């Protein structure tokens, strides 16, 4: 079977299965197995596929047809121009979250050797990216999931990022110290959201998605303790779900707050709430 014949066959199966980007997914599966870029695959359509490669491609096609995200199948997700390993233990990094990283880099731009804490780290995408862009930063990453910590450690090692890791339920096991910056992409989907998830999102860990009935449960827990871990003038940056920015600002704005605001993502959606503590 040639590459193009297989891609045509795979695209047809994925379309019938309801995959939104059937043709693109078929090319990515072929490219991943054949160690080519999706662009190169376009020019290799008449190339015959060897038996072993064909078997692997068909196994991956079966998984995608059943709704497993392509990133889990390929164990790869791209974030901030870096290639991250991902599996079912972690949320797949989204481009929307790059807004948080970009804002974080601005907030610590004038601070020498900043102390940074990234909670709910998942794949480590935020923590590792911050460490790579700010080599002088002392970055600590934490998560409640042992599986997530192992994935994040793997990514730090693969990308040569200097990040320390703590297995912790939010601040429970975080050492008593203060940070210049705390970044958090917490679970924030509501009970109603969880009932209407896209098939692919259902494959991601619910512990990284579900934020309680109103989606704000984890924010409330963070708000109770976060100021004890911020240096004077330090920042906390939180990713929020659609329409949650005002409620989250209310939770975090108190007598300890000096200034606060909301940052939109590239689609114009209010994506990151930021708070600065009093100096």
C-alpha cells in the first residue's frame, strides 16, 4: 500500500468516526510512524509502506478512530516552540496557555534570579518554558498527581530545564518560602461543562479538568493561602475559563492586593487573571 492510499483510507475512517480534522490527523499519524514531517509526506504519496510501519500506522489509526487525542497517540504536544512529551497522566498543553507564560515573562522581566512556583504543573509546560526562557530563574513545579510529576520531570530532562519538583496538593507540601511569581493553570470546568465535553477531552484526566460544581473550587483554596507565599510586590497569574475572570478577581482581591488585571488571549478571550501583592 502506498502512503497516499493509506492516508485516503485513514481520512475516510476518521471522517466517519466524527474526527474534526480527519485529513490532518491521517497525515500526522503517517508522518509520525515514518519519521517524516507532515509536509514531507505530501511529496511521498507513491512510496510503498513497509509491513512493520503499516501495522503501527493501523494501530494508531484504530486509537484515533476511538477518540483518543492525537497528542497521546504520538506522545507529543508543542508549546512555546518546544516539543513536550504527553500521555494520559496530563492535560494536553493548549496554545491559549501560552498567554500566561508570555505575561509571566513580562512580569518578572526586571527581576534578577526570580523565584518561581508553578502549581498544577501537569506536563510541566509552563514551568519548563519559564525555566528555558529565564535561565537565571529558580523554578519549582508542583502537582497532586504522581503521574503528572513524572511526565513533567521527563520533559525537564529532555529539554534540559532546571526545575525542581514537589508532589503536593496545592500548598500542602510546598516549602515555607516566598516567590516573585506563582503561576497556576488549575482545573476550572464546571459540573455542567463536564457533561458536554468533546470526545477527545474526555480522554484527558478529570482531576486536571473538573473545578467543582461552579468551576471555582480550586481558586477558593488557592486564594486562602497564596499571599503567604508571595514576596512583597510578587505576582500570581491564574488561567481562567470563559466568563470566570470577574469571580476569580473577586476571590483574590483583598487587603493584600496592590493591583490586579486580566489578560486576553490571541482570540480576544479573557484568559489570565493577574494579581500583585502589596510591597
